[in-house]
C-alpha cells in the first residue's frame, strides 16, 4: 500500500511541475503571447489559448497606444515613427514570469506597415526564446503575414520558427482546426 501511495504521489508531482505526463513523455508548456492595439488580435489569442490550454499573456507597452498614435495616415504618429525606424524598441511592461519554462510560444500581433509592430521585437529581445518553437499569428486589415514572418526569422535565427497564419475573421472552429 505504501508503494502504491508513493507511486501515485510521484505521478502527481511529475504532472504538476511540467516534467512528465502519465505516459512518461515530456509535457509541453505552451504560451500564447500577443500584442493587440484594438482588441482584434486579443480575441484571436483568447481562442488559441482556449483551444490548446495554453497560458495567455498580453504584451503591453509601457505607454498604451492612443487612436492618434495608431493613425497610419499621419507620418508623425507614434506608430508611423516606430515602424519607420527598424531599431525602435517601445518599452513593455514586465510581467511574464518563468518565460524559459515554455516550450512552444504562439506569438500574435496586428500587421503594421506589412510587418510585426516593433513592440514584438522588444518582447523577443526581453525574453530568451532561443531554441523554443515560436508560431506567429496575426490579424490585418489588408497585409499578409509572410513579410512579418520572414523579418522575424531573419532577426531572431536562434528561434525555431514554425509557419504562422493570418487569422482575420477567425472562428473558434477555424482556430481549433489550425492548432491541430
């Protein structure tokens, strides 16, 4: 009886600390990190986290974007200035604990000027995701995700990038099909 209790206790401890599953395989910890300026990407990120059971994390700039900041028709708007400077790294709020524990990261963002917003670069440079699997997803009013993916792969070659997906008008069913 003591042996059975010890076996159960060991299995419980292994499952709770993310080391092994019941079949002895390594458990994968998944993070769904996203930046959303208007709520569109946030909605999709929530669907992904629900579908995979991952931890949902909002990448928040220290200074939130206003409507005027997001006016892409204004060359002096904050987003226009940031996107015209490839070295721009808007500060983000800290808060992601134990980033190194995640094996798979779904990384979501809106497409700005055909690329990921510079705040995504800040996030990737704040936490070390070298060797981790990162799967980008995006929302956009008219651009595809390919240029964003290619630029991120080039800038962060130590990350194991997987093919991403543009998830405009995503539904729960379409997200579930994609993450399978």
